[in-house]
């Protein structure tokens, strides 16, 4: 039996919590909760003494793996590469299966977001595109077409 019970969430540290939250809500995520965390527990887990962070947890409709967005109130965030390329080390993207890829891409384009490359098709099964989201991270959107 595996010691892993389930995949609970992915965390992304952001500068502008409201903008990034709005981006994912527009994609269809639902806000599960929003809170400010501080104290011994947080200091111990993240390894930063006297830290304070505001967190939003989002989940897809019906539940499933969540997305935890965090904005550090103390200490201030450390800037990363503004537009990291897919081959840079570290977490570069998150991927979501969607029902209508083109409609989502049209909506994101109207909101000022852009494709990293183009829309590709994999073996007649998937259509997929990568979008540069707020703060430079990459969101992959995949639609099953078989």
C-alpha cells in the first residue's frame, strides 16, 4: 500500500493575490477559502521565522486537487524570473483538462493573456495550449478530442 493517500493541492506564491485568484476563478475554479496564516505552525513548516501569509484555496467544481495561492505579507516576496521559459528549473506550469479549449483561449486573449507557443494536437487525442498567466507562470490547457 502506498503511503500517499491523495494529491491535495499545488501551491503558488504570488505578488498580487487578487489578480491571480481572479484569473483562476475565470477559468472555472471555485474559492474554497481565504485566510491569513502566521505563528509557530507556519514558521516551522515554511522555515521562515515570524512570517505571515495570506492564502486562497481554489478547487475545480465538484472537488478534486486544489490550488493554493499565497502572498507573503512578511517577509516580502523574492522576485523570480518575470517570464520563465519552460526549461527553467523549478515548477513551471500547471495543467488542466478543459471542455472547450478555444472558448477559454478566446476569453483569456480578450483579458490580455497570451499563448506561449501555439495550439498543438497530440496523436489525435488531445488539443493543448500553454498560456502565460499572471506573474509569468504557465497554465497548460488540454482538451480531449478523441
